[in-house]
C-alpha cells in the first residue's frame, strides 16, 4: 500500500540494451500495466518493456 491507501502492485519496467532497468510506472491491474507496456513497446529503439508484480522480479 502507498501512503494514499491505493494498492498498485503491478510495475512496468524498461530495460535498455545495457541491461539497465528503470521503473516506468505502477498500476492497479496487470491488464492496465500490460496495455501501457504494449503501447511503449511499439516504439522499440533497443528497449524492452516488461510487466512485473511488486516483489516478484522476472528471471
């Protein structure tokens, strides 16, 4: 939970060609996070956008 009381367990993460990872945003639902990641992924340019649940890093 955040200070506002909203639960935002889904993250969109951008990973660049060098393996650096940056949080793009937090979302309430997986569907919302995937929609954002899909929209950003259409731009490509050597970046990968992934959806992860807080506390469950992708392997």
